[in-house]
């Protein structure tokens, strides 16, 4: 059993090393996928490489605090945008969400950027 566990960890390490060994192509748009629930927030930021393979740039998953549980979905998802602003500012970004909660960003000239 210990041998299998060690092999699994080595496999994950190899996958992470492969992901990190390919520099992102900043000429291609990034894809931001987010999902916010009452219990947690998850997000990935990725970009296609030259061969069309999706390459992970960053990922985030966290349990919401008792204060964050009171936030509306837009504010929870906006917290991810604010934490990754160094990646997103000035970049071509496609946002993929599983609900229409953030559609107000396209309609509001000055949306709230969280608390």
C-alpha cells in the first residue's frame, strides 16, 4: 500500500511539473471558471497553449468563512477576481460561470467590487 501511495504522489508531482514547465502564451485569451456556493468558492484560470491544450495558470478553492456565507453570489465570485487582478488587468479574459449572477458586470458602468 505504501508503494501505491508513493506512486500516486509521484504521478501528481509529475503532472504539476509538466503544467508549470510550459510558459503561458499571453497572446491568447485566458479562461476564468468560477463557482461559488454557500460552503465554498472554487475557480480556475487557464489558457490554451500552442497545440490547443488547456494549461492551468492558477486555481483556488476555499471554504467560505461565516462572514462570507452572508455574501451574495456576486460578491463571493468577485473575491476571486480581486485576488487574481494581477493576472486579469489588461488581459483578454473569458469568464465562465454556472449561473447568471455576474451578468450585472456587463450592464453596470461601475459595479461594486466587493466589501
